[in-house]
C-alpha cells in the first residue's frame, strides 16, 4: 500500500490539471502558431511558465487504483503488476488466464 500522502498529492495534481487544462491548451496553441509574431508567441510561453508546475499533465503519476502503487503499473487495466497477478489468479479479471495451465 502506498503512503496516503503520495496518493493525496497525486489527487491534488489531478484536480490542478483539470483546473488549468484550458489555459495550457490555449497558450500552447498560440506558442506553436508560426503565423503569429514572435512577441505574441513569447508572451504565450511566459504565460505557460507562470502557471503552477503541478498543473501540467506530465506531473501526474499513474497509480494502481486498488493499492495506490506507482511502480509496475499496467495501463490497460489500471493495476499494478502485483494486484493484477492476484486478481488474475483468483479469476476476477474476465478473459485473463495463466498461460502455463
């Protein structure tokens, strides 16, 4: 089980990403638009730099939704490798079975 503080910190980041996503996308579109002047694009980059660090989507960590573990995360299932194996061996994941049986 992951520490509660780590899980809560990641939840806070998810809320911030949701809150600032529109501003990130608007500024990014301006910054990458070559038809605009250099000054306008530079101002958009400065606006992006002023946003909180944790408001960018790359700061979010994938975590197992059962245990909160961040390492060994299987994206397709949203589980860590350990939880995935436990659930698969108990037959609680439909369509998953052990290869060597």
